[in-house]
């Protein structure tokens, strides 16, 4: 019983997969594979492969999801499609920079396959640039091109790139299919240097840069240039900055013509559409009869502009000349630098280049990088050495001593594309130091050494004296004692010494005998002894002559002590 | 503060003169790109500040956080090329915004023109230097070009995508608010903030 139950369950479980489809009444639909999206401008195409395509009545449907949506939504234009591709451009995506998820499945009746998910993508990243729309207008020696950017005017894909497109154009003469030239143009531009009455063909592709993306070429357009115009256009337009004005010049071979010049902002070229037609008349250059005109500097705001000139011969006017681009910055003047030089050794000179002097008007902050061209030569010779330096402090080594060298410099802009230079600075001359200076330095060094030795010895002497004074004092009394106690006996009385005093005494005359008495005793040590010894004598003395004896005695006493 | 526009104009000329001495587009040395960019960005920044006398208080209510993606430049060690491309993307999007001439009444045309000219100069700088770099990688580019036209566009830098999303938010804000005076003022302040942010990172260009 149990075994039967188990077996039935087992069969049911095993049989379930193929039982259920059988119940629904269809084959197992395979989901589509290899779903991919192709986007050109605003055209969104979804493609896929399916093995069940050949089976009849199989349709496909797709759904999409963008961030912010909880559920999958039906993809418009891709519902119940019989083929393996569909166009869902009608999805009005608000944001082409968001990731989109897509999924497709096959359907047959009520039967649906599993969803096949297409790899999520960001439409902007996948989009390809389509062909631009081209309008042409012919002149005798030029063709005016007017292009609309790829996509429609309210293109969602390129909404933020309208002004970023550049166009690469290939133009050739119809007669010879050799490709004549390729140019990068703006959306409204002119191709010059063509021959009149010739058929030219061209094709254009749009490009985006950074990161670089190249579009598809437009179809080929052909146009005939007109016959040569009666009134030719001015050529070779030049503009220069001088003092406080700009001087505009052009070439024109014919007489009796008046000219007018117009200008426009350069940045307008980037903007597609009619903006680039905003040309303004230049004052002082309207109906001029000469081939030049002078424009005050305040006519142009700072920046980059374009100028064009037209000739007029009574009733007829020429086509506009080639447009000349110019940068108002050309009027800046580079001032000459200030150079100074000094001799360092006997064989080299140090040069330093300083900021340019201020002009009368205003100090020009030369904020762009400059390099300096330095001309260096000996005063007596004409041989010049030219050095280009970026540093402002440098040295010329290995020169001859006691020679005069001269130097001058001028400033240049660092970039080759724009050659601007200042005038030369003043010439500065300097003499190198005399030679053998090393020997003199040696002698000086020795002298200094000797001198310093002497000084050292003296200092040491003083030190020793001090040391001696402190640690090994002498026995001389201080001088103050001498002052107050100049008499010898009192001094001897005041100061006690361990020195033994030796005194030689000699008796000049004695009744008894002439003897030499040597007495060595301090007064305090053996006064009695002394007295007893000499008492006889002193007694004798004193007996004979009391005053003298006592005197002598007294005199004797202090003399003993020193 | 009520300042006569004429006074502003008079004061702006010497300042512009000074600032724009630097911006010789045709004379650029790309090794010093950061020096020039720094000045041009700062110049454009100050132009944006001077466009309007003061921010109208009533517009504060409508202001919106556009979430400038600061992380794109605060990554450690971003490549010089990435920084240049980010700058270029920022410049051209800012240019795109300021050439829509639906603000005739908001600002004086002179000031607007100067901003447009300034932005164009910034673009020209970057284009010239990016072009030089591309020329160096010309061979690689030609090889890659064939692949691209077949398989679709290459994947742009992620940072550029973030920048695009940011500018897309600004663009949509303008459209939704129907290019009102307040909307323009808010956008002006936002782009000024963006320029300031980028100005700080011109220093990064020099280090590489």
C-alpha cells in the first residue's frame, strides 16, 4: 500500500514536467537568444535570434524597465512581432544617460517562453551618429554649406550636443573621382578655392570628440558652381594691431570700387542654425574706396572674431571674401626685458633677466610664458653667440679673464604658432675679474691663518693667567693694602706669613767683639727667646743709650716680619 | 547694491583686458595648459558673478540641489587625460547652456556675450591640446575607428557620463521651469559653483 503510494508520487513528480505542457496543449517554447540593441540617433532597434522563428504563429514581445520603475512595462513597437527585430523609437526616454533593461520572450497563443534578458545598457553610450542633413548653396569660387546636426531638432539623444558636433567633409570634382580634399567644417561654413562652373560632389559625416565618436557618411550631394562673378571678391585679408588701432588690409586688382567689412563672433560658428548669420558692420569700413581701413580698438570686444569684406562696383556687389579669423590678443605688445650682468669669478659672468619696464600706460602683466633670446659677444669682436634660455638666471662660464663682454636680450613667446617678440633690451657690458685670483686668495688665506693663530695664542695666554690667578694665587698682598699701609713694620704686623724671615745683622761696633748675629724668628713665635737672646745686647744698648736702644729694638722688631 | 551697468562695463574692460591677455588661443603651449586653463576658468567664473547684480531672494525657494559629481575629480590619481576630458565636457556643456537665447530679459547682452566668448575660448584651448594628444595616438585611433563604426560607440569615460547626467539635470530644470528668470539665476549660480570646483583642480593638471 505504502509502496504503491510512494511509486505513484514518484511517477507524478517525474511526470509533472511533461504532463503540464501536455495539459496546456503546446510544445515547449524556446526563449529568444542573442538580443541586441542598435541605436542610430533616435532610432532604437531591437534584434534577436530565435530557433522557433520558423514555427508558425510564434510572435515575440518585449518589455523594458528603467531606474525608478518598479514593474516591467511593455515596450511600444515591440509587441507581438513576427519577425526578429522591432523598432521601439516611440519610447520617449526622458533620460538617455540612464541604464535600460530589456527582455524578450516568444509567444504562441497562450504559450510563452521564458524571458530572455538583454544586457542592460545606457542608450547614449550605444548610440551611433547618423548622417547630417546637408544644404548647399553655390557661389562662383566657393560653396556655402549649411548642415543640421544628426537627429531631428528635438532629438533626445543629441540634445546636449548640438553645438559639439564637428563635420568632416570630403569634396571632389565630379569629372575626376579622385578625392580632392577633406576638411573639418562647422555646421555653417564655406569651402573656398574652387573653380567656377564645375560640378563638385561631397559627402559629410558628423563627429563628436572626447571621447571620439565618428558618424556615418551622408549621401553624396553634387552641385555646380556658378560662372565667374562680374565683381570679384577681395582677397588676402590681413589685420594687424598697431598702437591703439587695428589696420585691416586686403588686395583688390580693380579700381572704382567701394568696400565694406563686417565682423562676427567666432563662437557663433559652433551653433547650428541661423545664428552664424549675425554679421555686424564695422564702422570706418563702410563704403571705403581704399583697400584698407583703420578700426579703433574698442569696436571689438576681447575675444576671437571673424572678418569678411565685400566689394561693390556701382550696382553690382561681389560675393563675400574668405573669412579671416583674428584674436584681439594680437595687439598685446611684449616689452623688452631688463638685463643685468656681473662678474662672478675670473672666468664667468652671471646674467639675470628681469621683468620688463612698465610702459607709460599701465604695467603689463605678462602672464603667458616667455623665453629669452640672449646675444652674447666680446666687446671687441663682432662674433655673437646666440642662446635661447627659459631661465632668468644663468651663467656664462669659461670666459677669458679681464675681458669686456656685452649682452642683450629679447623676449619671445614660447609657442611656435604665434611668433611674437619684443625689441632688444639695452646692451649691458661687464668686465671679467683679473686672473690669478686664486693665488691672492691663497696668500690672503695664509695671512688670515697666521693672524688667527696669534689671536689664539693671546687668548690662551689670558686664559692661563686667569687660571693661574684662581687656582695658583701668588703671595703678593693686594694693592689696597699697599695704599693704606705703606709702612713696612705695620704691614709685617698685619700679615702673617709662613715664610721665614732671615735677617742679617751685623754689629758695627762692640766693646767685646764683632760678631755677626743671625736671627730667624717671627715676632710671635719666640718673643721671649728673642728677647732673652738679645736682651743682653738690647740691654747693653738700652743701658748706654735708652732712646737709641729702645728705638733700635723697636725698629728691629717689625723688620723681622714681613 | 545698485550699480550702473555702465560702471560695471567700465570696470570690466580693464579687468577683462588683463585677464584675457592670457587667453591667446592660437599661441597655446599645451604643457602649460593648466596655467592657461586656471586663468581662463577663473575669468569665466568672475564673468558669471558679474552678470547679475545680485541673486534675487525670491528665487531661493525654487533652488534645487543638482548634485555636482565631485567624486570624478577627487579620485586618487586621475589621469591627466581624464581631467582634460572632464574639463572639456564641462566646458562644452556650460557653453551649450549659455547659448540658448531664451534669456533676453534676464541679463544684459554684453555680459552674456562675454561669457559666451569666454567659454568658447576655454573650449578652443582644450580642443587644441586634446587634438595634439590625439595626433600622437593617431595609429591607435585609426585602428580603433574601424571597429567603432561596426560595433557601435566606444564606452565613454564614466566620469563624463556623471558630468552629463549632472548637466542633464540642469537642462531639464530649465525646461521644466520654462526658462524663467529665477530658473536662469539658479542655473547661473550652479554653473559658477561648478567652475569654482574645476578651477581648484587645475592644479592637478600640473602635477602630472
